[in-house]
C-alpha cells in the first residue's frame, strides 16, 4: 500500500507537533496533499478511471476547505503550511 502506518507517522511528525498529532489542520492538509499527488499520478496513467478522479476531486475540496479555515482563523499557520508544502508561489 502506498500509504502505510510509518509513512503517516512521518507526515504527522513533520507537519504536526509530534507523530501523535493527527488532527491538526496542518497535518491533515499534508496528508491530503500526499494522497492528491499519488492519485494525480494514477489518473495520468489511467485516464478512464472515473472513480479515482471523483475521489481526487473530493480530496482537493477537503484540502481547500481546511486551507480556507486556516486562512480565516490563523493567517500565520496558513502561510507556513502553504510555504512548507509549496502549494503556491
């Protein structure tokens, strides 16, 4: 599987306060970004896989909602996660 327990813990440790901090917006955004990158590569190869395309669209929407939440409530955390993941500029 492309996303096993150790990879999740690595993502949470890097973007959260520690590897047990799985619920913070930053760690969830980082996890969604990892999954989006993986699914994007899959859809590039298998362009008729509409189920994966729909799942990808839903993940992008979830990530966008979390980013909007951060932008509204804590602009510094928003800027930090955008810079860390390289999502813009």
